[in-house]
């Protein structure tokens, strides 16, 4: 199997796995036509060569499509259709601004840039980081918000407990104006974490007890800028900022004795203390998050390489098989989908290798083009028999029987192989295929199974090329090559699979083939004899010598025949046989 066939096979498999690949607008028109099967790779190289020659001689660039049409490789209609499909544009003739339309289709340079390649392990890493950080951030936000609210409510409860304790034990000392006892009562108040002060004032707003002994006996100053003032039963609490900048929660409760108000108790709790606790909790969460991200990163990178390495191996194997190394294997010991993919890929390589061996061996007998058509569509109707226009080239060696009697078998085989090699190469170079070898004869066919509009010209050019090589001075040592006669006929043939269930053969039959064989018998050593149908098709580009009409078995009238003298090449230069 050649590389092009292998690539088509691989692309079909990859298409099933990953979908249709995007159109490549960077392909040249020649590459588009080659991929569409409009022209062969050899024809593309020949057209490019002619384009360079025209640039050198004319001083300007001639469009490749125009050259391909001039060389007869394809019609303008075929090229326009292929260009429209390949580039997804709409042109009517090759004279339209194809390059400009393709450029517009591509968009500007930035749009034409390929998307950045991001390795799978990096995608895993980024996705894991996003998931971890988002999850922790959201959870931290709600948890810390709830924790802050709980701490605030807990602080209020602590303040209320302290407030109740002071207000319950201060009525009698306050009635007795026992300042020492009142201060003893609140002496240890500030030892409670978060409790800033405790104050007891009488009904005249004179401070009788204070956690700061310097303020005892002074007049109590009302709090300024109170915020969020709330009252629950006889307890009032609010927030404010002290002169030192502390954020304080103040709780106030009257001191009563037999429903008579003797004074008030004030307790101050630090709200900054709550913020410090939340800050510590936040630092703890950040630390834990760091270690989770570190651990998650390692897992993400490991998973990324765990999945990307098999895919990289698959890409490498695809390249190896695309280059013709069908025995390349993927070693992947995994019991998952990637393992199954590796097994399937190895099986595909084995099938390609078998197909390659079949083509290398079987293709030598039936021709590569016929083999590819059989493999592409084994049930195709064209294998079952069709009538087609075709050109038949029949070659034979004059005096082969006498030659074979006087030579050793090894010398005979060597001479025949050289003869068959030249004939086969010339036929294939011009788009035909070798139908069969019949003893020392070669039957070449042009126009089927792959139709070419210029099949007659292809057949004649193949015959002149091989005859030129037969009489080449380098082959003087091979007398067989000097004795080859060629007959060419064009007309309707019947083509298809002929044979039995055990042995089948794709071939051509009919009167056109028989006449080509008869014309071959008329050809002397080094001669090319053509029929009237060939002459009428190419009379503008060939020079012939009319021969006397020949009576051929099966024909009611004598057949007009011509000896080919020369044929003009595609640049109008005459090539002599």
C-alpha cells in the first residue's frame, strides 16, 4: 500500500474517533487537485516544472490551473469544481480572483493563527487548581461568615453573663456606698479574654467602680457614635469605637433594688478580638489550602501525564504508520479505554501491513490502480462489465522464437525482464495500466478503469516513449529491444471481471483489442502501427505514413492503417521516433 492510500485509511479511522478535521486553507491549488484525485503527484510536479519554465521565458507567473488544463491533465470544469469544494468558495472560471477569495475566507492574520497548544497535563493542572481554589474560597467565605456571627453572639452572651453577675451583686454595696466592695467585685473582670472594662455608676452618673482605678469618682461620660443599638429586656448593647481606635461592644444594665434604680453597670467587650480570631482561622485555612493545592497539583500533573503519554504514543504511532512503518506497535499495558484504543490501533497497523503486502505482490499482477479500486469498493458495478472508450497498446518481439532457440534460459529471462520493465514503466507513466503479459507480448490499456479524456494521446505517447528507450544506444547489447513492434487501436471495449469463482481477472475484450493485436503483427521491428481511429483523433499533432489497406480476418472491408513517424510534445516541439 502506498503512502497516499495509507494516509487516506488512517484519516478515515481518525475521523471516526475525533470527527471531521477542519479545512486547511493554506493548501496550494495543486495540492487541492492532487488530494481530490483530479491529477496525480507526478502530473503536479510536471505542471510546476512547466510553470517555472514559463516564468523564466515569459517573465511572469502563469496560473497553475491554466497550465494543468493546457497539459490536458484535467478540464477547466473539473478544476473549478474541485477548487470550490476544496476552498469552500464560489468561482465560475479559473480567471476569477481565487487567491483573493481564499484570503478573505482565511480572515486576517490573527484569525489565521493556529490556536495555542495546551498540553493535557497542564489542562488537568489548571482545571484542578480552579476547582480546589473555588471550592475552598466559597466554603471559607460561608464558614468564616457563620463563625464570625457565632463568635459575636457568643461575645454578647459572655458580656451578658458578666453583666448579670455585676448587676446582681452590686445593689447592697451601692446603697451602702461601699466603693471598696464594688471595686473588689469587678477587680478580676479584665482577666477574662476579650473583656476590656467593667464600670458601675450610681444614679448621679458618678463612677463608683472601674476596671481603671484612675477613673473612680469621676463623672461617667456618655458613649459617642453608638452603632447598631439593640435592647433585649433590660439589657442595652451597641458598638462604638474608643478614643484609642478599638472596636468595642458595650452592654448596659440598670442596678435595681426593690424596683428602684440605683445606678448602671457597663461592660465592654472587644470586637477586634473577634476579628483576630477570624484572622487566625483565615490563616489556618490558607495554610491548609496551600497544602491541598500542592497535593492536588501533584495529582493533577500525574493524571495529566498518565493520560497524555498514551495519546503522545498514539500520535507518534500515527506518524510512523503514515510514513509506511506499519509494523510499529504501541506498548500500553492499561485496562481501560486507552488500552483498548492501543489494541485497536495495533490491529489497524497489522491490517495495513497485510494490505501493503497484498498490494506489493498482487498489484504486480493486476496493476496498482485496479487494486486500489478493488480495495476501495469490492462490490462496485464497474467490475461486473461495462462498455467504455479506451486505447489499446499491443507490443510484441519480432523473431522471438528464433532468438529463444539460440540463447541460454538465463539470458532470455534477463532480456525479457528488461523489455517488460521499460514497457510497463512507459505505460504507467502516462496513466495506463498493464492488462497482461502474453508470452513476449504486452497489452497496455488507457481509459479504463480510470477514465482520461485524452486516453488516445496518452497511449501514443507511451508507445513512442518506450520505443525510444528500446532503440537507445545503451540497450544495444539487448537485441530483443531492437525487435519490438507496436500496434495501437482506439474504440469501444468491454471491461470487467472475467473468470471463475477460483480465478478472476480484470481485463478488456472486444473487437478493439483484437484489431490492436492484428496491427501489432503488421509492425516491423521498431515500428508503431496505428488505426484510422487513432489517426483521426490525433491528426493535428502526429505525422504518419499511410499504409496500404489490410485485409484482416473478421473484417468485411480492408482496414486503413498508418505508420507513426512523429508526435509533437506539449510545447509544440517535434519528437522523432
